[in-house]
C-alpha cells in the first residue's frame, strides 16, 4: 500500500488554483531555493532529536529511535522547526490514500478540488496517481503546484488523472536558476512546453527578488515563452517576502508596487491575457 509523506493539509485555500481548494503539502524537495518560505518541507526527518527538547508542550518524544509527534498536545508554536538544522519537521505524517481522501470528504461540499504542493509533490507521483484517481471519483478537480524538475512526459498514468499544473519558473537564465535552486532549468522548460501542448498548464509563477535575480529579463523572456505557447495561460508574478525565508542565505527586500506594475506592463506588452500580481 503506497503512502504519502504529508507535511500539512490546509482545508480551504483561494491562492492555490481556481475556486476554493484543499491544499495538501507533501514532504521532500529536489530543490534548495535560497528564498524558500517553507524550508521545513525540503528534507525528511532523520530522528536526531534536537526538536524534542525545544518543544515546551511535551508534544514530541523519542520512541524506538524515532521522533514521535503528539498532534493533540501540539500548540503549533513551531519551536521544533526552528530547532531543526536540516530543513525538516517532526510533524510530517505518513498517510494512505484512504486517509487523505477521508480528510477531503470532510470538506467536499465546500471545495472545487484539491491542489497538491510541497516540497516537490511530483517526487511522490505514484502516491499522487492513486490519490487523484480517488479524488476524481468525488467529482473534484486535481491540480499540482510543481517546480517542474521531474520530467512529466513519461508519467502518462499520472497525467491521465491530473487536471492542471502550476509550474514555478524561477529564472529563465540557466546559470541564475542553478544559483538560486541548485539545479538548471532545462527540464523545467521542457515540462512547461509539454504541459502547454496537452492543455494541462494552468499557470506559470515567478518570484521577483530585487538585487538577487535579473527580474526584468526573467519576466520579459518567460512571458514571451508563455505567449508563444498560449497567451491565455495565467502568469502569476509574485513579490518576494522574507517571511519564513532563511535570511542568512539571501539578502533582498519586497519589491515596490511600482516595480511590479512595470513587470506587469512587460508581460502585457508581450501578449499575455491573464496576468496576476501577488
């Protein structure tokens, strides 16, 4: 029985795809983005125990060499995450498809679908495929929020039950992308082109990071690419915000509204019809 490593589940979200959606965050990522605002989703817990003493509510313990999280005792203060030195969380749970579907059924009447994010959710594509099959039976839509580094063209079973993807295009420049994430952008670009060709690309996202990235160059070239593929595909241009970010790794600030308007005009001028500033 395949299981998924679940970091957290947000029952209702209006920023993770169309309509009101349940957002499910999986644990584990193949990128190490300098501006990651969920760094606790990057690595699996190695049961070192540093977090146990950091918890003031006795919600963590070590049993048989493994860190155990008591959800009922937890006050969500996140002191455990602050104590962790490997970008992980002791609050990750291993769940079956049936267990996740039971959570979805609790809010089914109030949502239009689910969006699975991470971490990088496509690292667990076998679990996602089984989950999405069951979710489709409930009459709900299935979206993923992905960094695009797992080649999806070969995953036909998964694509058959995935409705749409939202892909992060962090930088158009290969070397800058590698500096930012640890990996180049070749596979990301392949996925964007392929998903657009089969009408499964809902949105492309770019984070604007002043004095770190070539933001104007990126928005210009990424918006040109989207316009070439399908100008109706949404392009979401997102302000960098330091909340949750490991500020020892990156020195930047939130871009101004004026800068965002200028980037919007660049994307609009390149022919895009659906641009969102966030």
